[in-house]
């Protein structure tokens, strides 16, 4: 998806190359909270959460604190919304 990836070690690079889909953020790298609200927003790369081996990113720390307690409902909503946001 034309993203630039940075790796801390060569081992991490090889892990990524073996299964890049595993490491790709959900919703094209947009904020999971925004997508759950049927919108798109940039993210702070330090505001991430891994749930069931999937990477979710958030706009900022405050948004992440709102997203975390509701993540199951918000993931469900985001999964429904995202295909329509990127068409």
C-alpha cells in the first residue's frame, strides 16, 4: 500500500517479509475510532493497540482511551464502515 516501513532489527524485517498482512494496520492505517464513526482521520503512531493479532491505530491518546473500553463494538462498526469509506 505504498507505506514506508521501519524495522528495529533485521530479524523484525524477516518476520515482516514472511507475513506482511499480519503486521499491516487495520483500516488502511486510519484511526480505528474515526472509522467506527464512519470517518477517516490520521493517527499518532505511538497510539496503537493489538487485539486478536490485529493492529489498531488511533488519532491521539485521548481518543485511544475512549476507543479501548468500547473496542469490540467499535471494531464491528469500523468493519462495516471501512469498505464504503475507501471506495
